[in-house]
């Protein structure tokens, strides 16, 4: 029964990751609820959801047409560097510190996602901010390498604030950068021997199926309901994980 739940969590996470980038907010709490230690669950998330992230990026590749390749390569490099730094931080940080910082990170990402349209309008959404974009994408990579959940929300918020284009193009860029962060972090975790392969394998199987379906469905969902759904889900997960950290 536990194995089935992990596979289903992978399906849901793979689909949501591809559509809005918060899929780990499904799989991570489920694994913690099943009694898997938080850091073990987080590492399994990074490794297990990487195949789904790659599949999701491939499914959204058509939305990248017209995006200049040079800035995209720069963002990819920054994401890879950030993913490596974040993964290294996870392996040296105390597990108790990880449990307490996670709800704060998720809440911050969710608030950013909720306020992004208003902030973008106030800050001239027609302008691109390359320096801020580079710094924030590196920071998002560190965040994603340290904690795999909700990095897509962070990236969508950053892209909305610093670049032009609609949410579907931002989704495509987000999927690519998220896949790079997860892949780099996964390689680090594999090398250091921190992976629970039984859990990661079940997640991976479900995530690939979910990502393929998510890519097909996500491009048809209007922006406003998609954003509202992510914000609501992020707030719920913040409350659940905050309660677990305080009263475990």
C-alpha cells in the first residue's frame, strides 16, 4: 500500500510540476506523512522527480520557440551552479534546521506567486531586468538544490517579475531550469550516497507518467485559475508542514 501511494504521489507531482512547478508539494508531504525522514524524503524527491522534470521540459519545448538561446544558456548555467550549491548545503545542514526552514521557504514562494501580477504591473512588466534575473535564478537554483519542493513557484515568480512573455512561455523556461537543477542535485546526491533508491524509483515511475500528461493538459489551462490553484495549495502545505515542524 505504501509503495502504491508513493507511485501515485509521483504521478501527481510529475503532472503539477510540469504545469506550474509545485509538484513536490504533493509528494514531499505524502512521504513525510508515511514516516519517511524529511531529508530522506527531500533527496528522494530530487532524484525521483528528475526524469519527470526532463519529460515535462521536453513536452513544453514548443513554447521555447522565439526565446533567444544565449540568455537561455546563461540561465541554464546559473541554475546548474545553484543546484550544486544547494545540494551541498543540504548534506551538511542539521535535519532540524531543514524542518523549520522549509515552511518559511514555501510560504515566501507562495506569496511571491500570488503577488506577481500586481508587482509586475507596478514595476513595468514590459521591461526585462537581466542582472536581477541572473541573481534571482542563481538563488532559485540554490533553493531548488536544497529543497526540491516549490522551486517552480519561485522560478515562475522570478520570470514574471524580470522578463516579458506569458505564463506558458515562463512555464517552458521554468521546466527547463527546474530539470537542470534537479539533475545536478541528483548527481550530487548519487555521488555522496544519500539516495533511498527504493523510494526514488517508485517516484520516478509515477513522475514520468504524470509529466507527460501534465504537459498535454497544462498548455490548455488559463493563467488565472492556474495561479489561484498554486497559491491555495502552497498555503495549505505551508500550514501542514509548519504544524509538523512545531509539534512533531
